[in-house]
C-alpha cells in the first residue's frame, strides 16, 4: 500500500523522504522488520522503539514513524506524529482494509467478568447461526482455533489483522475484551464499536506500569463509551454514572435496580452432579426465565450483559436461553464430565483474592464437602503462597496441596510456604506434590455431593518447570484417569 494512503487518517509531518513509495507491511517490533516495511516506534513503560531504529533500517525498513526528531537517513522516509500508538492503530486500519465495517463489533470493559461475558455473547450468537469470533484473555478465537496473544487486548495491528482473518473466514460478529490498558494505549482506536458493555469497577491495576490511581483507571474504562454507538451499562455498580458521564453513545442499563432497562428478579442457585449455575427471571425490555451454567450471583450480571446486547441481533429467545444454559468458559469455574454424583470444576484462581471469591461462591451451594486442589507459582512473592494457604484452609473442607508452575523453584519449598498459611487455620489438608497424582487422589476419594475445585491452571495447557513448558491439560488428565478406572 502507498505510504501516503497508510497515513491518511493521522496527523503528521514529513521530516525527510517521499510519500509515494509502496509499503509491504506495518511493523512495531524491530525483530519482525522485513524489507520495504514501515517501522512504527512505540514508547512503552520499559522499552522505547526509537532505540531500535538502526536495527530496523539495517533490516530494510523504508519508512519510520516517530515521535522524536530524527536525523535524515538515505532512502528512508521519516514521518513525525504526536502519538505513534494512535498512528499504529490508524495505519493498521488502512492496511487491513477497515475490517470492522464488515463485522458487528462488541467490546466489553470492566474489572471483572469480561472473559465470561464474552463467552456468553458468543455462545448465544453461535446458537443463532451468527458465526462469532472473540479476542481476549484466551487469545484470538475463530471457530475452534486459538491464536495466543501477549495481552488481553492485543496491539492494534494484531486486532485489525485478526478482524481481517475473521471476515475472510466468514465471521459476522466479533467480541473483544477491552482492558483499561488496551484503551489507554490506543489499541482499540480506529474502531467504532456497535456495542460497548460495562460490567463493573473495583480496585485493580494500580502501579507504575499500569494506572497511576483509581481516577485514571476509571477514566480509561470510560473511553469505550466515546468509541461505541450503544453502551450497555451495569446500573447496580456505584461507578456506572461516572464511567458514562462524558459518553457520546446511546445508553441502556441492566441490573437488579428497578430503574434498569432490563431487570433481574428471583435469582436462585442450581446444583446437580456435573452442573452448577444460577436461575433468574428478567423484566423490562426483555422478559425471560433463564438458567446459566456458571455459578454465582456475578453470573447473573454477566448474563444480563449478554442478554442486553444480544437482544439487538436477529435471534430468538430460545437462542438466548440455550446459549446461556450451555455456555462454558475455559478455565473459569468450568465443569468437566465425571462419572459419579459429584462435581469437578477447573478454575484459574491463582491468588488469594480469586480463590476467596470462587470458594465463597461455591460454599453457598452447600456441598457435602468443598475440596480445593491447588499449588502456587514459583519465582513469585511468598506472601501469595501464605495467603492462598490460609484462604483454602479457612474455606475448604479439604485442601489438596500440589504443584503449579514451579518455574525455577523446588516444588517442596513452595509447598512448605503454602503450609505456613494453611497451618494458621484448622482446615484439613493433604500434600501430593505431583499434580496428576493429586487430581487422581481427588477423583478416587470423591464423595457424593462433593464440589472439587482444581485451582490455578484454568485455561492453561502447560506446566512450567525449570524454564521448560510441558504440555498439561487438566481436562485430558481427568479423562485419562476415568479411562484407567474403567
């Protein structure tokens, strides 16, 4: 594509060189530079792309997009722009041919619930025959193919590239997790989303490399509602009016609040072997009686968000009900098939807060026993291990302490740290260092009515030991164990 066309949506000045040259790709990682490409110099918290200009030029970059003044380089066009992240986004939109215009686009922001809400929306739309792809924590998902990404919300180039692939593969809708950092760093720029969803807001992501304070964190969330046509807002969250105060979109709300456009009533818990979830009814702009295959009251909110957006599509109530009743989120309180009158859940909970949330939720289901199998990551603060041990000891009827990603630490040293926390409680526990053996122990000793949580790995399909990632998928392990028992 001609450089001048690539730059058509951004503010810039030409420091040197010509605009009428063909560009073969847009690159922001100097390690991926190819001859004839434009290299965009991004400034991050740890790395400044301007430092890699000599490498990029040596590898054949014929255009540079910069924020700093750069001395002329023979044969290289140098473009200066106020913000290279905005430039990367808008250049990527041009390079991939505005793919968002060929899709119905939905973005979900909020502290919690993004991954689950995205999965619920996709489940409903797919039930209606609307081929839907997603971008988020699990990666880029098209059909059953998962393309791994480095961030919940990838760089703008990866987003635009993924959307072009979605269109080429017949997708009609795209749902993306719009993280606060993704919005802050302009990764979603250039997309006017058809729908934006706000799930909730709580303390998180405050630090030097993230947000300076809660005010900035909230302001970054609010960006979405200047980048979408219709905002769908959790009215029960105390920050809902602040996150929408400068909105440029239309607004609809959901929640238990009677003033919401879609109101939830009569929520109750559902539990039977292999299925754990919630029931609720809705009134207002959509009247339904809903069962959701994910436990906890927070699942009502996520489902309300999904209902709020999906009602704007051409689908039936049955599509919504079936989509929510059958939804699975890989690694998020994910029920797996078992032989017996108990339930096994795989969950990504890998710190004290996430463990407390899931275990507190599951205790409301009054299981015969709540059994928690978990480990802790190596080369991470020891305080996390003490806290995880204490939480499991306090809330579980039985803790099974095992390995996680031990990295470069000895598994037994990590387990000893976990025991420091669990010994502050009177909770029962056993130590089984090998994770496969620990899963087998949980299955062979399961009792009727138990809920067993395999915590820590979630959607991960590997185990990291001494710098090597070995394949480990707990779903496969469970299936193999049942095969061996048969």
